[in-house]
């Protein structure tokens, strides 16, 4: 049996290891921390669940196959989660005024008729420039920008249009190999359920998981996959593959903070998935998830998760709990018009947690792709094509095929 080592037991490392083990590899996973799951985890408390990071994943064919393979019945989102809000003086399902909507549709249609070359993002173009060019300023400011900041944690004036929109625009029509999006899904007990089932399945397949490990690439024989954050991958490869490490060190990271707050009474003025907050208003929060309107049967009382941070707001993590809660109280009144006192809270601070999907990352990935990685070295993670779990999974499934093609 062919041996392979995977460094990092976050979602990327675990899901890739599953596919490798299923393809007949003898897999060893080396994890620096005392537990598997990386960013993902669920705090179960007397009020319900609080997700540390991801609260769900997009339901693609790859995601459904993963849940099936690990024996987990997915929990789908409630009907109420279909309603989404963007803040413009108040939460609105559609944040553009009538005249702006007419201009937005006109500009979009005009640009669509000018062909794919014009519509596609240009090299090193920011999402904001693409937006102004294709859909106009108001739609960029009040739809594109808050939407992307909700996923990538950063404002559109630096995000790379081609990294983010390229795969969507260039997707072939009716290509069955591409994931079909069918809402979102999680485990009945939250995202930790996904990690627990993955870990159990890996152990069943004979995968060895080494926790609290400080393994060095040089110490490992056979192919190695480094499945950590970009920053950790750069550290790991410094002594063995200095050129790759130097490229990875150019990837900037952003810090995020996720705060789940519990209330005795549900706010029912704006029931839905949540509310995105455009940077325009100068508020600290990037968005709010209304957990109790997203998944059923998990919370004993109403809860919301507030997301803060971004590459230029790393200092937000230095705020004390009291300062964070004061900010939420002020911004909750401004956004939702609600003054209720909270029952309890959970704060998760993630320093340098996610890659900044900026134009610099676009250039770095081009550099990395133009250079063949040394024989036997593979990279996997959320900086290589998608920050979300469904994208990581899709890439991991392809990578496992490639590795199996080379070594089995
Ligand atoms: C607040 C927040 C909300 C999010 N919401 C969503 C969402 O709703 N949906 C979604 O799809 N995605 C979401 N994401 C993104 C998603 O959670 C992450 O992109 C994903 O979990 C990253 O997984 P990973 O395995 O690539 O990295 P990580 O989870 O960072 O795992 C990397 C692992 O490598 C280990 N490691 C590091 N260095 C070493 C070393 N030297 N040796 C051994 N091990 C090492 C780390 O300890 C860690 O366990 C969210 C992220 C955040 C922060």
C-alpha cells in the first residue's frame, strides 16, 4: 500500500485524507493542535449551539457525497432562511432604489451583450473596479460589496475579481462535473458533527491521526500534502522548500471574530438568513447571521452570530468582551432597531485565520502555478481557489484523483 502524509487536520486535511484512504493509500495525518477540525467547531451550551467559524456549507454534489460517505444525515436550512437582508438605512431584501435598479439592469444587460471578454474580470482587476464597470456604483456598493465581504471578510476595493468571479463566469453551462448549488447544509448537531463523523470514518479506514505533532516535512517519507493555512504552510516549508515558502509568505491573512449572542425573545421584524452591512455606514460589523431562522431544532432561545474583522481590521480582535458586546448593542439598535439585553454570548477570535483574496493573492497563485512543485509535495487549503468548505472539498476531491493517478 502506498504511504502518504497529510499535515494539518482542518476540514481540508481531513476531507482530502478520506478520499486518499478510499483510494487505497495508507494515510498519516499530523496535526499541531490537540484536536482535529481546525477553524471548525461547535460550542454546545444551555442556550443552543454556537459555531466557532463556518455555520454550514453549500450543498453541492461533492458535499452530499461526503455526508453520505461519513454516514451523516444533513440538516437543511429552513424556508425562512431564503429571505436575506442588506442594510441601507434599515435591513432591506433589495437595497437599491427604483432609479438605481433600472440603471443597474440596463448596465448589466448592455455589458452582457458586449460579450464574455468584456464581462470577464481583467488581470489584477479589483472586484470594485469590475463592479463599477459592469453593474455600476450603487449595485457595487450595496449588493456586490456587502455580499462578498460576507464571504471573504474584506471590502471589494482590494479583492481580486478574477479569483472570486472568474470560476463563476467561466463555468460551462450544463457541465455535470461542476457542483450544482442547492442551498446550504450542516450536521444536525452543528459543524462539529461533520468533523466528528469525518474523524470516525477516517479511523475506521485505518487512517492514523497524530495530534500535538511538530513533524517536519524532511522527516517524512513518501508524498506529503501540506493542508494548513497559507501562513502555516510557508512556515512548514521554510527549511525544506524555501522557494515555495517564500511565495506562500506573500499571502496576506485576515483576522475574523465571530460572536454568537442569545436573547430571550426573537427579533421578528426582519426574519431571515441574516443582514449584510455595507462598509459605507462605517459600522464595525460585517454582517449578522440570524441562526434561529436558518436551522431548526438547535437553539433553545433566539440567537444571532455577528461577524467582525478583515485584513484591515485586525485590531478588532484586541477589543475586550465588554467592548465587543457594547459595539453589538449599539450596532444592533442601529441596524435592527432592537434594544433587548442579551442572555449570554460566545466570542471566537481568529487571528490571521483566512487568506485575503486580494490582487496580491491572484499574482502569488499565478507564480505558484507557473512553477512545478517539487516531486512528492502537494498543497491544499482555502487559499488555493475557494475559501468556503464546498470549494475546498471540490478541490480536494480533484487533488486526490491527481495523487492517485501518480502513485497508485
Ligand atoms: C468566522 C468564520 C466563518 C466562516 N463561515 C463559513 C461558512 O459559513 N461556510 C463555509 O463554507 N466556510 C466558512 N468559513 C471558512 C472555512 O471555515 C475555512 O476556510 C475552513 O474551515 C478552512 O479549513 P482548512 O482545513 O483549510 O484550514 P484550518 O481550519 O485553518 O485547518 C488547518 C489545520 O492545520 C493545522 N496546522 C497548522 N500548522 C501546522 C503544523 N505546522 N503542523 C501540523 N498542523 C498544523 C492547524 O492547527 C489546523 O488544525 C468561515 C471562516 C471563519 C473564520
